[in-house]
């Protein structure tokens, strides 16, 4: 009964100063809301990265050109060629598919519109290897690659870049470096940005790119599909053996190429995102601590204002523990209520950011629970000093206080 009586008195004191109580809670509301929103932003970013990497396939390896080291000296710029791709295709039994990428940034024209677009020369299996879906039309086939046909498949965002839409441009011709190409199809947009937009590129047959557009046998990278995730280590060893032999790299010298898999990208992205999330949550938590200091300040003021009331209660038999619990309940109630309101604020902020900025937000239930619990801890931590000060007041001195 004493517990509920103390709680009732604490709630009456909060209701007696509604505006001050609300302004006191405001720091906690903003703090909790900011923490949850920042964690939701980090969680959303991590999920988006995971989805993008999963769309590439967990059994896909990427081979890039690099620079080798020999006795501490970095060698000249390495290169991967079409011959390297063929050697890997024929000399690595663990591989299911190989798709090279020969890239260049060229001027593209359609009607009166023109733009500088990334051109990617590759083989007919690239859509399958890269997990692309054809939205309209079709992808070029191997006969068109071998015949060096002037055909192209557009990324999902290219029609808009050229001032048209997929329906109008499929079957018509575009000009790439003043060479006419027939548009066979348009891919579905994959979305997501890295250092470039995957949807803003044009795919042409590898042979066409090599002999008609770019004039080189050099490939920027190539992707390989392995039978399963379990076969990835074997495939990496086979690729390394073939390329070291093709590049005539002596024993003891580092590779002049890199082999990476999506699992490495995923792990790196997760670590980066987690660090980013912790940083944002830490910054947001500072505002929660500031809110706690504000509550302690107001509670100290409240103790001073209600000194005479405390004296009367003690004179009527209130114990030190009852007075301490009353003020501690007030501080904790303000913090917990502010935490609950902060959750609502976080949902509103997440919705606004998602709609206005297009960010992916993911509010985890555990983040909500942790934020509210932390708010309660802040209330107890910053409320204990004012509560002890009220409990230790001498009733005679308190009654004479003006």
C-alpha cells in the first residue's frame, strides 16, 4: 500500500506541472528518438547491402587486374586479356560459367539526345551470371557475339537518360561513338548505387566491343560462377594457378591480380555498416544524456520548491525511503514516458526519411526495448541525487523554509 501511495503522490506532482514536465521530457524524447532512428538507418543500410550482394550470387567470384610485388618493389600495371579469360574457362574445371567485362565510357546518341554512358562488352551469358532480368526484348546470343554484330542491350535507367522509354527504344537504333547499334532489349532496374549506377550502362557483345568500339583485348575484370559455395576455395586455387601460368609469374612473387567473392564483400560491408551505426547511435546517445542532465536539474529545482511540503510529510511520519522513492519515481516516470514518446518520434522520423530521401529504414524491436530501458536507467541515475537530497532534509529546517 505504501508503494502505491508513493507512486500516486509522484504522479500528482508530475500532473501539477504539466508544461514543465513535458519540457523536461522533451530531451529524453529527442534522445530516444534519435538513437532509434540512427540504429534504424544503419540496420536498413546493412540490409540493403546484403540484398545487393545476395543478388550477385553467393557462388560468384570476381577476378580483377592488380599490381604484383617482388622483393618489396611494386611492379607495373598488370592487365587481364581475353586470352586470360579463355585460359581460365578451359583450365579451371570447378567453374560453371565465365563472363568477362570490357568497359569504356563512350558518347551515345538517340535522336536529339546524347549522353556519356558506360559501355560494357561481354558474352551472352552475362545476364545470367550478373543476375539481370530482361524487362523488354531479349539479350544478345553467342552467334551475335561471334559475328561481331552491332547490337546492344540497355540498362534499366538508360532509356530515361536518353530521353525516352523502354517501349519506344527497343527495336530502334542508337549511335555509340558514331556507330549504329540496334537495341535488342532493356533490363529491369536493379537499383542500389555503388561507385557507379549498374542501371546506367549499355551491354554489347564482347567481340563487337573489342574490334569495333574499344580496339583492345584488355578486360577490366571477369566474373565466374562456381558449382556451389563449398567449391569456391578449389575454384580460387584453379584460377590462381591458370593466371600465374599465363602471366609467367615466378615462384615467390605476388599475384598481379585479385580474386574476391561476395562473402568477402558482405563481411566488409557488414563491419563498415556496424561501425557506422555504432558511431551514429553514440552521437545520438549524447542527446539522451543531455536530457538526463536536464531532468536532474529540474528535479533539484523541484526539491527546492517543495522543501516545505517535504517537511510536512516527514512531520506526519513519512520515512526517508518513502520520500526518496517519491522523487525517484518522478524522475523515472518522466524518463520512461519520454522514452515511449521517443519511440513514436522515431517511427515518424523513419517514415519521413524513407519517403523524402528514399533511405531504407529498419526499426528493430530490440533497439526499441534497449532505448526505453536506457531511458529508465537515465531516470534512476540522474534522479537518485535529487531524491537523496530530498530524503535527507531535516523536517524542522524544512518546515521553517520560506
